C-alpha cells in the first residue's frame, strides 16, 4: 500500500492507511473502521465525517469537483484503494450499478407492493382481456403501474415459464 500523497497531507494519509486491511485476492484496501448505514466507509477528516473513498482519492489524486462523485471500479463500497477509484457523475454511477447487476429489481425494491407471482398473474389476466383499471383495483396499485408491468417496462427480468 505504497505511494506518496502530497507532503502536507501525510498525517491524514497515515491515519487513513492505518484503518485498512489489504485483500490480497482483489487488491482492495478494506476499510476496518466505521461505516455509514449504506455500507460506505466513514472517515473523520478535518472535523467532519466524510466518505473514506473520497478522502483517499483526494489525498492521493487531487480534488474532486463538487458536482462529481468518487466511483469504485471494484464495486466494493468498503474499498478505499485510490487505484480502484475514479471520478464520475451520479448518472454514471447509476449506469455502472445497472450494467454491473447491482441494482435492486423486482421484490428487492423496498417500495414494491407486488410479488413476482402477482406480476405474472397481472400479465396473464391482461392477455385475457382484463383492463388495466380493473387490474389496478384488484391489486391495489395504479393503472400506470399495471401498464408498465404489462408492457415489460418494469419487472422486465421476470419472464413467464
């Protein structure tokens, strides 16, 4: 875990490095101190709790523009290895999450009101001619939601067997 941060940041860098353990299989620097509820590493830095990955990036590579985020190449929110971090927008971060298969879908979405079985039933009943309005009433959701389900806009991972 070598390398040289800016000389004026050495004590911060040493404090950060003291809170990591190397994962020799992945090269990730795994944070061993406190975490935010979302699983990201929390580092007390100059009087404020901050994401450790952002501080690691800033100490190693330089400042992060206010409208940008520090993204993980390794998809490990506990990693603070600067070589695993890059800068991007929130939209880029969301896009990476989706293409890497880390986004919630179906029953894993915490605001979801339907089960997979109900979604398949909705699609079947729709094919039999039941209206979106009637299905919405039957399943206690909006007709817009029914339309998205029927057209495959939502629950697209779910296919009939």
